[in-house]
């Protein structure tokens, strides 16, 4: 099982302060879901990340990986390292979280958050295994925002029905 959701502003893009607050809330619920400490990798890109949902071709996947790497201008293993200057320069930001000790965590534990991209008003979150309680708590902190299912991330131009 997994949990995914999105939180969106109604009018304006997510600000740096909102990004930092949501990122810290997300990392706390991930720590709870994993049952312990985690490793985080934050990447900022000057273009929206290339992704595919269709049939995977090795040459296309290699091209996408090279293109995404070329457009990544910031990588950090500490969420606190993301400055306002990095945030403001980025077209897309993603945060990938894995357990520090995979043997002590639930099987296949992994988490991901996306900001900016094609949906600058939205932050998208994914946690495996289930993190329903943490997601409900995080959503409750953002009652004046639009809460979505999170099926389509910020690198996707598809929009979910709300």
C-alpha cells in the first residue's frame, strides 16, 4: 500500500516559506512511517523533469535521465540546505526520501515530494508504505488549501479532478 496526496494554493504559487513548512511536515510524517531516521536527497532543476507513463524504452529512458541530469543545478542531502535563492531559481524541485536503515524499516519504504513544475500552486506527496494517519494530520494543517488525491505530480501536465 502507499499514500499519495496533493496540497494546492487556491490562487498564488507556493512560496518559499510554504515549501519549507510543507517539506518539514512531510519529513516528520515520513520518519514516523519508516519507524526511524531517513536519508533525503533534494534536487532542483531549471526545467520541469522529463517523465513517462507509457511503455519504457531503454534509449528513451537513458535520454530522459541524461536530460534531467543536465538540467539539475542543485543537489543536497539536507532539506535545510535549500535556500530561497535555489527555490526561486528552480522550475521544479523534488525530494526523495529513503530509510537510513532499510532492514529496520518496512519493506519497500520510499517517499517522494514534488514542488513547482507544471503546477506551481501544488505540492505532491507519495509515501510507501501507508502513511494515512500522517497524511491526514498534514492535510488538517492546510484546511484553507485545496487537497487532492496526488495521482498526477508536478512533472505531469495532467490535472486530477478535485
